[in-house]
C-alpha cells in the first residue's frame, strides 16, 4: 500500500512538472508547432524527474556505473516512448476537439495517468528487475 501511495505521489509530481514546463514553454513560445514544442519540453523534463524518483524510491535500484545506468535509462526511456504515445494522443485529441488550453492540459493529465499506470507495469517487468540491480 505504501508503494502505491508513493508511486501516485511521484506520478503527480511528474505530471505537475510536465504540465508546468508545457505551460511555461507555451508562454515563452507561441509560434509554429507550439503544441508539439511544449509537449516535447514537458515530456523530457517529466521523464527525467520520474526516472530519478522511480529508480531510487519505487524500485530501490542499486545500479552503479555510468554504462549500466545509461543502459537502464535508455530502456526506461524507450518504454516511456510507448507510453508517451498514449499521453500525447489524449492531449492532442483534447486540443483538437475542445480547442482550449485548459482542455488540452486535461487531456494531457488523463493520458499521463493512463501512461504512468502502464509504464509501472512495464518497468517492473523489464527495466527494474532483480537481476538488473534492483534492491527489490
């Protein structure tokens, strides 16, 4: 139960970082492909925050060494690419259907919630396995 609570709190934190960076990016840059530029900026920052929290406090990963950590981050990011399609699909759909930033962000949050649930299921089976340095 404690693990689920921590995961939800960290997911909410990553969502806030992602949506905050998206909003700031949209304020600073309102030009060509603004939606996609802001989504990319939010996704990258959210990815790093979520990885660091998951690695340390959810999966208790003990991987050391630049090579091993880089490999793990690459796999984590690749799986994140799959779940990002869910997130972006919702955000782009809400933007297209409702044509307001508020609804666009709501779509993004819904997509992130679904994506993070899916990502946890994949990460515990593929990225942070006991043989890969996890302390679990």
